[in-house]
C-alpha cells in the first residue's frame, strides 16, 4: 500500500489531489494530511510516506522550509511541490532543496500521475 502525504491548507485542493491519486492507484492507498509545513515535518518521520505533495504558501511554516526540513530527515524523500506561485526563483529554490517536481495550479491529472511514478 502506497502512503501519500498531502500538505495543503486548502481542503478543496486536498480533495482534488486525493481524487487524482485514487484514479491512478485505486483504493490501495493511505493518505496523510497536513495543513501546514510544520505539521508535515512533524508527521513525516512517523508516517514515512512514499511521496509528498506540498503547497508552498501556507501558514505557520511555508513549503520550502518544510521541504528543507524533510530532506534533512530523509535525503531521499519524494517531495513534489504543488503551487500557484509562478516564480522562477521559487521553482529553482524548490529544486535546489530536493523537490522532484514543481507542478503549477491548476494542474491536470496527468501531472499528478507523473509524480506518482517517481521512484
């Protein structure tokens, strides 16, 4: 069973990502939700998800800071940034911090499917 962590402060976006993941993987998936970066960093070592979908702009701790902290815990973490921030500097920073993909909102199911195929 794959474990998918969704780090997002919008419940609507969480639902959309879950629906796309279920289309690709079926019901054999466990979802872990976090509503800010701090919650994600706290849950990551306990849950050890296969992949993390993470927003950048969130309360308490932003996604880039959380990405850095998660990679400090697990340098091989599969973290995919999912954001509406269309700033090249943010994308470069995310990739420098270890993000595997940088997906812009609104996104397609194909982009989520591509992320799910990461090893």
